[in-house]
C-alpha cells in the first residue's frame, strides 16, 4: 500500500519550492512510517534547495521533526505505532568500528530507509538528510525514531532533531563545558543560541556571546549569556580576553563556519583551552594558521557533528529537562506556519530575525 500525502519538494537548483502530492510506501523491514506533526525550517533545507549539498533533485525537504509512528516494518522493536518520536538523521548501525569502540555518536555507517518515496509519476525523491519531513507522512529507518515524552509539544520537540541539538551538544558533549568554566560563543543564530543554553545548563560561570547583530545579542542574553560583544564594533578576541582576566575562554564555540571567525575562536581561547567548530563551512573555504601557534597554544581543536549526540541518550533527557522548566526550548520557536509557507520562511531567514519557523501540520 502507498500513501498519497502533501509534501514540500525542491525540483531544481534555486527554484522556489512547491507543495505537491507524493507517494509514501508502507514500511519494509527495519523501517517506520511517521505521521509528521511539526518540522522546523532549517538553513540546511535552504542549502538543499540551492544545490549546496548535492544535485540529486528533486528533494523532499524537511528534517527537524517530531511526530507519531503510524506503522513499522518487520523486525522493528524499539518503537511501535502510537509512539511520539523525534526524528534524527544519524541512525547508528551498532557494528562499525566507532560503535564497537563504544563511540556510537561517531557511527561511520548511519543508515536511512531503503525504500524510496516518489512523485506521482514515479520519480524518486531524495529526502533531506534521509528524512524528508515537510510532509504529512514520511518513511524513515526505525533507528531514526527516538521515543520521547508526549507531554512536549511537537513544535518544540522537533527542534532537537537538528539545530538545537547541534548547539547544546557542541557545548555539553563536544566542548565538555563544566561548572565554573568560561565560554565564548561566536555566532548567535539558532545553533549558537543553543550553545549558550547548553553552556548555561552545564554550569558555566561566564558565557560570552559574540555577533554583529545587536538583536541577536539581546536574544542570546535572554537565553543565558552573561556578556555580549558586537564584533562589528569591537575586536572580538581582545574583548573575550578582557572579560576573562586576559587569558581567553576555557571553551570557544564557533557557530558560523567561516575562516575569519574560526581564527577568532582559536586566538580567543585560553592556553590549553578548547575550540569547537559547529558552524558548517563551504567546501572552498581554506584556513591558514601558523603551525607554531597550533603547537604552542596546546589544548583541543574539535569539530562537532550533530553535537556529537546519541539520540537515544540525549533526546529523552533534554525533553525531560524541558518539561521540568530547566531548558527554554519554547524560546527557539519564533513562529508557526503552514506547510505551504516554507518558501516564505526561507525568505525570512535572510532578515536575521527568526530563530526557527516551525511547520505545524
């Protein structure tokens, strides 16, 4: 049996997305059919539309989502119909060298559903990050579903599926921010603000938010930043050093993904401090640093993939913290929109006044 559902499709590079009817098959072995309740509009979806990821058009966009499992295929035991789940794009295999070494958040063999969703004419769709959740229903690998407390709204829960988890995880998992640490976060979009929240949750004593937009800095302060620096007006490295006794921050999280801001992060950390790159650079970007500085400053230079999260461990824990009032996830939802308003949400991204537009179905 196939299901005809409405979905947002990107047919060609740079072309506006369209709302279309697609075909979604029943789940096969190891797969799950999920009825989507909410899906955040992420910059990654815009990158897909612009051809910045690859050129496997047409794309079924959307990946930052939560919903209810409608049916499962043979052999699926971790989730069942009726479960409220957050979708993730790194379903771990359990058998690669990373998983066998007890580091499944680095899994080198993540997987997606084997069956393809299609347009009505049979054209196969490429689901964004193996999910494709700007749709009334989507087909995923069962391992991409993480059961969480249904008391959380889908509009909030789905944000953990990508950007918010990336930022919180960059602080807690990758950066190992601890009680009393000083942290600087460069770039205060959704991921950077989530890193501020994660640093606050971990007990950092000083959290310095850096951006070129005063409105974004004001939001970062509301989410837990103790200090803000407008790097359009002030040298960010010097400002961070001045705020940390001349030493630099224990952890600097770069949430922009540019060589210029990475250099700021590198020189704004304390000796033996940690730099975490969670901003995603483009393929042509190059970084040049004096090797003697890399050697002489010690510490760690890390990249954070998806906040180095393990969905089965992190998603339920973070939802519990949210329900206890200890994690302000509601603050990340700027607006809720309909499925046919995704293109308008992409346009709003350029204004810089939106943390997340969330499609609610």
